[in-house]
């Protein structure tokens, strides 16, 4: 009986020690400790600013305007014909008060602040002829959406602000001929427009 008592005591001590070890392992691997460890990790996402403009009537945001005065047929006959227009060319006849619809500009923006759409004119907001007798240019106004602008230092400027919807905002692009300094030589008159948008 005396031998059995120390053995029983030893077994009880061993079981208590094993239970204590298991308890320590559970505490170390508990969700609370895992949460404390994860508190040091921070994940952030970044969405870059998107501000761009494209044209449905010109593939590279640059369009060649080709105007005929007094009509396309008369101009072609006077100039002896012309080469076939490229995809970015927009041809039309010229007369006072005419509005020429070029197509649409598509603006995509996730920028909250203001921006400026600049349209650069190769001929300072005039249609000009390469022929010697047609040195005078034909001035015009450029429309974008519901706004109209005259060129200053070869640039038509339009301001805006805010985000667009997913597909972008479609803005009508058009020309307006207010007055013509008649008489004008029967000729072909051209200008080239390039569209750029930038945040202010």
C-alpha cells in the first residue's frame, strides 16, 4: 500500500503538468492573440486618377477640317480635284450662319476637381487656303457640349469639373460660321484641331 501511494501521487502530478501544458498551448494559439498579431498588418488600395478625352470622328484626337466655298463641287472643280479624305477628315461647305456638326468628344473622369479641355488650332481658329489668291482665313467658333469658344493664341478652351459616369460624357463638337468677309475666292479651306484635357 505504501508503494502504491507514491505512484498515485506521481500520476496525479503528471496529469496536472500535462493539463497545464495544454492550457498554455491553447492560450498561445487563441483567436485573441491572433487578432493582436494581425493588428500590425494594414492593407490599402489606390485608384489612380483617370482624366481622358477621345473623339468618335478622329482616331488620334486630331481632326483635319476641310471646308469648301461656295460648295464642295465648285471647290473641287476650281482646285482640279483632291485626294480621298482620311478617317480623321471632316468635309463640309461654308456659308454664313452655318453650323457644322463634327461628331462627339467622350470625356472620362474620376477626378472631383476642375479640368480644362484645350483644343489646339493649327491656323489660330481660321480655315485657310493654300492657294495664293485665298490668303485671308475664314474665322469660326468652336462648340463643345453647350458652350461656344473663340480661339485665343491658337487655343479654344473649355472648363469643367467632377466625375463622369462609367461610359463617359458625350459632348457634341461643332463649328459655327458667324460672318464671312465676302467675296471669298472659290477654294478649299482647312484647319487641324487637336484635343487635350488636363486637371487644373
